[in-house]
């Protein structure tokens, strides 16, 4: 609209108007460079551009109106003309008054804008100061310019200089964590949501430095990405502590496992004795057979093949024992829980037989894959099975039943493996129920009270849940839920 | 004239153990028959055809001690040799007190097993 007016004005007049506009406006237009850093920080880039356009146009109109008023005053200095053009004069005066009002409004608005700008900068400075004090770094990445704005503290955390670009920041992230960081931020961009990512720095310091960045991607009304902004904190100390806690937890899990295997030593001795007895008897039978006439070759062959089988059976037991006793780093492998339940029951079957307990394992035919540590999951099963066996013995039951049932529940991402270990034992009273998972809580004479707290730690470590309740036989049922491994990754 | 082979019953829930033991006893001039469960063995007792019983203490449905009790209560007189992997299920003293002829720990040497069986048979024959 103002552009249209400006185009119809004669050239000398236009130039005069421009000169006046120049005189008033330079202080009001933003230098382009300052805008990139400070105006972006406040998210004012859109508003800032609008301000600039209107300021120039307004200044232009201002100049024009001064010119027109000056001309009309020159004209009206002769009284006759004044009389003759009374209407024109009053129109001009009217227009001038309106424009003066406009000018006043503009100055007013301009004052407001500057105040807002100043407030914003102050706020920003205050926020950066508060963030610095809290050891939090702030950053914002502008999608349009591809540039980073960061607080000084943030730069210090990343170890980068002012005005650096995306490539420099990403180079500061540990190469092994880069993909994760990228994915988290991309996810946030795609879904317009937040992200929370922990990563190491590439600087190679010892111990490694860990940062955690939380933030969100902001999209415009049309869905295009405006900026991604977030906070950064140094979590190195926390991670070191976490690692130490984890290490201690792993040792405890291992130690209690060794203890459990120790408790089973009697049954295991029996387990190992069986194939050894068979081997010795077969070998001695062979010694006798070859001294006889005629030699029964068929029986001789059978005896030798039995020796071979029993030897591998003994080997299996020893290997099994070794994996349980060994202190190995925690693994994340696909583990078939159904198979593991079978193997565990087989492993303790002598203990169960000795206690006159019949184990029953039921599960659907399909494998039940869980991502995790096979040895720890077996320890979990061992703890639950042995507790059940002890509860049955304490109830002085003959022919108690131990039921292990596994099934898959839920679908898609919520697919879970539900394992229930039920017994016909003495059951759990309310006061025991409350403290069941407490470390060192035991009602047994020789119990350490660690079995269930370790079991819970193992289940937690696998992203699962565990709880107990009373079953229909008055005994206890322990329910374990473990997230099923993604299909096809078996 | 060689004596007729002695009839031996072997009761052990572990298949490879009972097969190996019966093979050894058969190779030593005896006639061994295996039983996997207590019920089938106890049924066979009625025919009173065993010269000696080789019994494992650890069985799923009944312990060896309970089998012993049953035999005593049923007034069946048959010499019994216990073979066991560990003592927790019945001490040697308790077993011997219950009338057992011999108590052997697995793994067993052939000589001691055959000696134990022969002695058990001889002493029971001497009694009867
Ligand atoms: N199946 C069960 N039936 C009844 N009570 C149970 C059962 N399982 C656990 N409990 C109760 O919970 C307590 C804690 O169990 P937990 O396995 O943690 O320790 P513990 O078995 O006493 O000792 P240990 O450290 O040797 O396992 C037990 O002492 C027992 O009272
Ligand atoms: Mg326990």
C-alpha cells in the first residue's frame, strides 16, 4: 500500500523523502549479523523480519509526509491562493495531523519493541546465568541457518568454539554413540517430540566424559522444522557411580549364584555320580566279557557306546556347573525361556527327587525368546524353584507339586513372556508378603534372604516385573514378566 | 556242575546306571533284571523270585528307605544291597539297622559289588 503511494510521487520529492527516512531510521534497522545470533536465540527470527520491513516503509512515509507538508506550507504563504485553495489546504492539514498521530504511534511501538528486545536479551542472559549456575548448558540449532547458538557453559561442555556448525558439534560426540544421538534427534524431529540422550565425548579423556542432552524439536505451523533446542549436563560422575553400583550388583549376583550351586552340591554330586557309576560298571563288564568264550560282540558294542554317551553326559553337567560358577560379563543374547526352564529343572531334579517333589513344566510349543543373560535367567529360575521346593518341604508335604508354566502374552511391541512358578507349599502370610523382596529377609534357619532380592535385580535388569501371590492350593505363585525378544532375531 | 545263575533285581531310576549294572552282573555269571519304578519292583516281589536286590536310595516316588520298610512289613525275606550316591537320604547305620546286607557308595567297583551280593546271598541261605 505504501509502496503504491511511493511510486506515484515525483522523483525529487521521493529523494527528499528518502533522505528524511534515512535520517530517522538507521538506528532502528537491525544489522544482519547481530540478528543471526541474538534474535534467533529468542526465537524472534520471524517477528524480527516483519519489524524490519515495516520500519523501512514507515520511515519512508514519514519522509513523504514531511515533504508534502513543507510544499503545502510554501504554497499557502500567498493569501489569495490560500483563499482559492481552502479545501486543498484543509485536506493537507488533515492528512498531516493523521500522519503525525501515526508517527507518534510508530515511535511508541518502536519504544515497545526495543523494550521487548531488551527484555528478551536480559531474560536470555539471566537464563544462561541460571543455567550456568546449575551446570546446565543450553543450545539451539536453527534449521534455516544450520547454525548453533550455545551458552558459554554449553560450549565448554562440548569443548567447541563460538559460532561452530553441526559438523563440529557432531565431531565432539564419541563415534560409537553418534548414531544413537542422531537417531534420537531425528526421531524428535520426525515426530515433533522431545528427546533424551546420553552419550560420551570423543575427546579421549580418562575416565570418559558423559553428557546428557534433553530437548525438543519445534515445528512451524506448516510443519517445517524451525529449530531444535535442548539442555546439556555433564553426567560423568553419575555414570561412574552407576557403573560401580552395577559392578557390585553383578558381583553379588555372581556370589549368590555360587552359593546356590554350593547348596545344591549334594544333589550335583549324585548327578555326576550316575554317569561315572555307569561308565565304571560298563568298563568292568567289558573286562569280563572279553575273557569269555564266545565273545558277545553285540553286547560289547552296546557297552562301549553307552560309555561314550555317559561320558558326554558327565561333561555336560560339568560344563553346566562351570557356566553357573564362572564370573562372566553380562550378556544380551536371545534366550529360549522354555528350553531354559527345562534345563534348569533337569539340573535340580535330584534335589527335587530327594524332597519328593514332582516338577511339571508346561509351555506352548513355540520358542519363547527373551533378550538377556542366559546364566542370570537360569539363576532366577533356580531361586524360584528352590524356594518352592523349600516351601513344600517346610509344609512337610509328601509328593508336593512344583508347576512351572510359561506363556506368551500381548502382541507387537508389548509381547511378553509370562512365567509362573507355583508350589503346593506352606504359602506366604501377609507379613512375609510385605518383606518378600527385601535383602536379608528370611524365615529360614539357614537362609541368607538374598534369593528373591537378587531375583528381582535380575528381572529388573531385563526390563521385567516380578511379584508373588497365593495360589488355589494355598501355596505361593511367583509371576515373572519379561519382554519378548523382537521376532526374527532368534 | 556249575550252580544255576543267581536272580538279581536292580532298582534304579537312572537308565544308564541300571543298564550298566545289569550288564556287569550278567557278565559275572548272574541273571540280572532291571526295574525303573518302585511299583513294578514291589509287584515282582510277590513271586519271591529274587536271590538278591540291588537298590538305589534315591527314587522319584519312594525313597529306598521306604522300599526297605515295605519289604520288612510285608515280611518278605530277601537280601538287599544298597547303592547310593550320597548319604543324605539314609545313613549307612539306619540302612544296616533296617536289615540291609551291604551299603555301597557310587561309583562302585565290580569286585566289591559282586562280593557284597555273594555274601548277602550266602548269609541269607545260611539263615534259611
Ligand atoms: N515359594 C515360597 N513359598 C513360601 N514362602 C516363600 C517362597 N519363596 C520365598 N518365600 C519366603 O520369602 C523369604 C525370602 O526368600 P529368599 O529366597 O529371598 O530368601 P531365603 O530363601 O530365605 O534365603 P536364600 O538367600 O537362601 O534364598 C523366605 O525366607 C520365605 O519366607
Ligand atoms: Mg531362597
